[in-house]
C-alpha cells in the first residue's frame, strides 16, 4: 500500500473540499476517512457537503466498496415516490428521469417519517453537457423564504397524498411500490410510517401522511426547510402537462398519483408552490462533475436536484443510515 496522502479540508464555494493526489486508491481514502471522521464531520456539518477529489473511482463496485467502508447503509428503502434502478446490492443509479428535464430540488425522502442522514454520490461518467447536481443550503432556504409562507406551512403542516393503482392506471401500483402483494404487510408498514391508508373499491390504495415542513437537525439543532410538498403538487409541471394531468382525473387533484395540501386539507396555492420553488432555486449552487468525484451530502442541511444533460451520464448514489 502506498503512503496515504493527508489532505487538508478546504472551504471552496459551497462545499468543503478534500483533494487527494490523483488516482488515490478508494480503500486508502476510506482508511483516511475512518481515522479523520470527526474532522470530516465538522466540515460536513458546517457547509452541508463535502467533495472528495482525486480518487480512482471508475466502477459501481469500487464505489460500493468505499461507500460501505465509510457509512452504514440506509436499508428501509421500500417506499419510494420515484423508482430508481439498483446497480448492485447497495448502489443505485441516481434517478433516471428524462435527461432533457431538470429534477427539482429536494431532500431525499423528506415526505417520509425517517430518511437517510447522508447521501454519497459519485461520478463514474460525466455528462457531455449539463448534468450538474445542484446543491442548496436548507438552512439558508428557510431564512430566504417569505415569512408568511413559512408561518402558514408551520401552522398547518403538509399533507402528502399518494394514489397507487391496483395494476393499471397513472403512476406506480401499490404492489410495485411496496414490492409485495400482501395487504397486511402494506398496512403494517403504513402504521410504522405514521401514514393513513385507504383501500379503494377498485383495489387501489390511497395514502396520506402529515409531516412538518421544518425540521431540526439532530446534531446541530439548526432548523431546515424539509418540505417536498411543491414536487407533490401538480402545478410544478409545465402548464400543458399540468392541465393534461388534471383532465385525466376529471379535475380532482386528490386522485393524482402524487398530491400535497396543507395538513388541514386546504389547498397550497399554485403561487405559493411557485414562490417556494423559485426561492430554493435562487439558493442553489452548481458545479460540473469530474470523473472520480465523490460527494458526501448531509440530507437535512442540503437539498439536491439534477440539471438537464446530454451524453452518457453515470452518477451513482448510496444512502447512509
Ligand atoms: Fe434525490
């Protein structure tokens, strides 16, 4: 084993950066990380993201090995709004959503009752153009949002609604979502997740969960904006697509695969949704991926998205407990 190069943690723009001498063996980096965990964590808690450069990361296997050596995996990952492909036992492709559209900013699983504390991304193949993973500081987002909007969200909380069909319909079925045909298992899961469930006469399943839009970081106590209501709300789509969706459910938004209202059932207006999305987008920072980059993101302190791209982009992700 060659000598481990001890890097300094530098603050550069949004994230802290760790630069290793080019082509450092990921196993050597993992050893460094485990010895310097406190330093790395202090940097992560301050800026919300830590970028590691200079690693020889070129395969799902090398990424899976380094990720597993750094952090314990978040395994309770069955109930997802956006399906993603598993590449190996612990590595997923970051969401496969049409390359020509952006993925809007979000904190992973913020609609759920528990979520991964951190996300590890790695760039195996950079895109030809675009494809950045924008990051936004969720503490700064909370400070930047219109106080009247935050006050209403805090007071009423958010109600996340999902309609899962029984095999045919819009969006995913409940069987695909929960990877089972056993209704009792689904009900058990819903209970654990503090979700209300309702089996419909056509065999479909409606889920409702009320969650706070602001949460406290367990380590720093800092309050963060942790709502994804705006992406459950159909008005975030292009106007034509939004109108098409509404037509498919005869104008009843409550019947869409994903929908969000306030906790008391009142509507979140299209204007509010647009204002929240625009505030978050004003806070986001973009950086071009380089092959071998490893990015550790604190999932509560930092939201992420994806810019449109061209070419063969391969960004992989590991969810940390
Ligand atoms: Fe994501």
